[in-house]
């Protein structure tokens, strides 16, 4: 019995002493995989140094928003490349920062930072299966230059990375950016994501963002103030990972503009169905190569085969809901567009420049409903803008301009109603538009000429 106990203890000691360098090598390989994954997410990541030891390792990693990423320029200018010092403790058992059983645990912080540089800390633990659990804290940040000031209250994030799957949650208390144009403020930001990155452009899963308040103020006063902002998206692929579907919604509880008009209960919902994954991947690959190699946008000839492939899949697009109330007056619209791939000519690539192609390929339906006072208000604004553009000078008094516009509004809406372009339902105006076989129909009345 004593010999058995001694043997067990010996095996445990050998494991504790012999496994750390093995796990250290595996951790180095995993960090390389994570770096490549971040590059696919449009972050430039370089592993500058990696010193692997027996029980622990150290690394220096430089990362920055990719110059080719959309909207990356201001972040690159403010933050610049960030070099991280990473301390890694190998498993299977670590007691450096509390007891831990797994492959490794690490802590990363910027090598240097000043008052105008972002400071943060990331703590992560990697399980035996390679899954990484992380917690990140971003310290308060302030950046000043000739163009303005950015003040950031700090934030926290946590989540799990398992292969190409990311499940993360983050919060920010406040962010303020001041410039000569005005001051933009955001308060109470919460974001979450749970998705799998199949490729650079295809990431099925969910993402959501909530913001308690966003405002923009100029020297003349508040330009707008929005509260209760929410965004949510959901995407999925079929079992064969060949077709993509998705839904997205954007909501705002209240927006107050500089002219004291108020928008409430705004909601936008859209959906995509039956989108070919290969076509989406080809488009993102084209955009990625174009941004990396040249500043010019992709040419029409480069995009055309991708569009042809999308059409062949028979996708559909819908604005399921576009709804809001402006000063208590409701507006609502919807749109459905379908592609009938059976209308494509057999064999070969269809000519997208041929108008007759679209006659049987595209069908759709749109409906708009709005309160009469809102329609009259919008029409008056459009007519006033047109009248101002036609004037050689601004000699016409504002009251006269308003009276002239109001008089033309009644005439214009009356003509549209008599022609059946708008339907008078009492308190609302409604218009329904359908398109099929090249024919456009408005409120059940076909136009006297085909669209194609």
C-alpha cells in the first residue's frame, strides 16, 4: 500500500513538473490562432516577442485597428498601435493569482501609456480544451488635440472565446467627444454578442447594443437628444452552411430635435432571406483585397459576378416595419422585395444591363400610411425648399413663403387623391405600391406604361 501511495505521489509530482512546458507550448500555439482570428476581425496583430519558460512565459504583442477597416482612421489616429506585455502562467495548476486548474492563465496590459493613451487590463484563463474565459477593464481615458477632446469614463467586458465562437458582454458609463462643431455625448452603453465566425463576412449569431441617451449640442444649443436607443441583429445559416438569413431592428424611445419637434416610439425592422453564403464571402474578400491593395472602390465588372450569384440564389429583402410618431402624428411603412431565380436565363451569366431581365426577376410590394397633418407638414416643407431654390434672392418674407406653400399643399394633395396616388381614409393617407412582371401598380391602378 505504501509503495502504491509513493507511486501516485511520484506521478503527480512528475505531472506538475513535466506538464507546464507542454501546456506552455500549446498556449503559444493558441495565442497564434487568436491573433489570426483578430486579423480576420480587422485588427492588425503582431507577436513581436515570445519567451517561453518552464512554468511561465512572456510575450509582447502589438495591435491596432486595421487601416483597411471601415471607419478605422480616427481610432488609429487617437489610439495608435498598442503594445501589450503579456504574462502567462502554465497549467495544469497555477496558484499565482488564486488557485486555477487548466492549460494556462494570463494577464495583459499596455507596455506604456500616458494621459492621452488608453490603459486597460485583460485577465484570461484557458481551459484544457482551449476555451478562453476573459475579463477586461478599460481605465478612464482623456485625449486632447487641436481638433477637440475625447473623454471616456472607462468600461468593463467579459466573455468566452471557443475556437471561432465568441460570447461577450460589455458596458460603458459615458463617452464624450467635443470638437468645434459641437459636443457628442453617450451615456449608459451596453453591448453583447454571441456569434460564430464562419468566414470574414459571415458571422451567424446575435448582437445587441443599448444606449440610455445620446445627445449633440452646439454653441446654439441642443441639436438633438435621443433616449432609449436599441439595436439587435440575428443571423443564421442552414445546416449545409450555404444559405444565410438575418433580421435586424433599431428602436428609439424619444428624439428631440433643435426645432423642438419630437419623435417617439420609432422602430425599424428589416430581414434578409435565402442569401447565398459563397456570394457574401466573395464580396467581403473583394472588399478586403481592394482596401488592402488600392484606395479605389471595386469596379462594376468585379462586383457583377457576385451580384449574378446572389440573384441565382433567389434572395428576398423586407422592411417589415418602419414606424414612428412625429409630434404625436403616426407614420408607418413596409416593403417586401423578392427575386425569382427561375426567371434567369438558362446557362451562362445573365446580363445585368438588360432591362428585360428584371421584368420577371423582381417583384415587390410597399405600403405607406401616415396621419394627414404629418403628410401636409412634410409636403409643405418640401414645397418651401423648392420655392427657396427657385428664388434669386431671399426677399420673400417667411410668412408669405409659408402661406404660398400651404396653398400649394392642398392643391397637390387634392390632385394626388383624385388620381388615386394616395387614398384618403379619413384621418390617414395610405398608398400601396406593387411591382410584378415589369408593371407598377399604385393603389390597384396600373401605370399606363411598363417599368421595363
